[in-house]
């Protein structure tokens, strides 16, 4: 029987981590308290670094459940503000309450005491191995970053993936200004382009904000401001017809509808299940200029129907690894190359729905060249009736914590 709230919280994080290791289930699908969520996501972000510490502390690796207890303990000791004595005691008790056996309890206690005394084991000097372990990046991905972009970029990118990402809310300025909402919610974060408010540490937890009257009345939604930079490329005007063709879960569709209340917007996705959250568009946000439809963009029957098309294509998510840390452990180079083929196919089949002089924005939350510039270049070479409008949006590391994004505007001549 769990004896206190702190142990219950750690037990829920332990369950989520074991579930992830065994089934690959996304951590954010679990209902976790703020502390448990921070702990589980932090362990996932630094998984390889934590495993390295365990390997250097034992002759034979313990079972997966014990590994999870140890990873949680090591993460709290070295990457969270938790007293080491409390970490050792709670980790040993967690192993006991999880019925891992007294031998495992002693092992957890002994390893954590040793690490408390001597610190984390040193990392290998070889650059690929060091980056891989220090920032928990698969070796193939480190090599690709080094080959494509050089050691400075590889280090910066890898380091960013283990950091806690910035949290932002998108203000529905049809209902309230960013300044007024900031005052009502007692938020102290920065405001981005009069539409986004930062949710810094020390402000109300995200769960509290989502339970607020203001959220229920549609005054705000959770979204990273990078979406605004992508949407702005569309250059939408009143009365235009717009197709968000890979829309789920609907964040950019909602932003479009809020920004352009006099545009006609169709939001579609191939997955009916992934479209379910978009009921929010009408029920909570009261957006009347948008319709939602289950539709495969590669099998549509539109012909020169839309003035603007947004293609936020399925991608590797390499630009948001701090938010989705599980991705980097299951992704392979083959997956990235296969995705680029799918992305090109989506782009090629979507363009017949665009009117002449219309603009299509191709977007992806990945900085990987085969998913970005190479897809656009290949498309333009195959379609001389299209031209690129201006320079692409390339969001890299920045002071606002915007997600890494690529977007290019293509005009049909």
C-alpha cells in the first residue's frame, strides 16, 4: 500500500515509463500530475544517459522495471531539485511497493548511494558516442547531424532535445486581448505578436489553466507560436477559400479561423479518430467559418477549388523532440527517407485542388533536409507551373522557444 502522496506520484510516473518501455505508448496519453509528468518526460528525454549510468554501476543489467526505478532516481538526483536523501529513500520504497523483491530494493539503494557519493560516470571522448549519451540521441541521428550540419549545430540541436520546452497559449483575440487575458489569469510570461502568451515556470500549472473558466469559454488554446509564422505565409484575404489538408489535431485550423473569420475554411484529415478533438472548434471556440471532414488528401476529388492550401505534412517530428521525446528512440533513417516519399506524394496530389494564382504552403516540424528543401526542390523541378514565393520560414533555436519548423510558400502560375 502506498504510504504518501509523493510515493503515489512517483508510482504513477513509474507506471507510465514501464508502459512506454514495454509497449511504446506515448507518455502524454497517461493522466499524470505535474510532478509525475515532469519526471516521466525528463527520464524519457535523458534515457540513454541514465542507462549509461546504470550500466557503469552494475555487472549485469537489472530487469526493465528495476531500470525504470533507477532511471527515475538518477534523474531526480542530477536533473531535478530533489534532495538526494529523499530520492534514495523514495526510490527504494518504490521498488518495494512495486513488488520487485528485496534484492532489487537493495540494488536500487546501493547504486543510488554510490552515485550520490561519486557522481555520474564520465562519458567517452569520441564525439558521436559522447553526444549520443550526453543528450540521449541515437548514434545514427548524431552522425547525420554532424555530416549535414557540423559539430556546432549537432551539439546545439542535441542539447535542445533534453531541455524542458516552452509552453505557450494562443489567445482567441476575437473574444479577448492578450493583455486582458494575461491579467485575468495572473500570468507573468511574455506576449508574442499580440496573440500568444508564454506560460513560464511558477505560473499556474497547465492543468489548472485548462480547468479555468476562460479556457472553457474559448478564450485560449495551447499552441506554440511557430504556427503563426507558418500560417502567415498563406497571405489570406477576406472571402478566400482555404483547405487545411492534414489538419488533425486542429491547432492551425483554429488559428486560421480565428485570424480570418471571413474566410471559408475546410479542415480535413485521413484519420476520423484524430479529428475528434476538432469538435472543440465549434463547441468551445465557437468558430462558424470552418468545416471538418474525414478525407485522404491523396485521393481527393477537388479541382482548382481553393485559393489557399496548407499542407502540414506527417513528418519525423525531429523539430519537437523535447515535446515528443519517445520519437527519437523508435525513429530510423529509413523512416525519415520513407516519410519524404510520402510527403512528396501528398504535395503532388494536393496541388490540383489549388486555383490559378493560388498559394500552397508546405510545412513540416522537422529541420531534416530530405523532408524540407529536397521535397520542395523536387516538386518545383517536376512542376514548372509553380514558383516559390519569397524565402522559406526556418525556425531554429530562438529566444522564444518556438518549435523548429520549416515552411515554404508555392504559387500556382
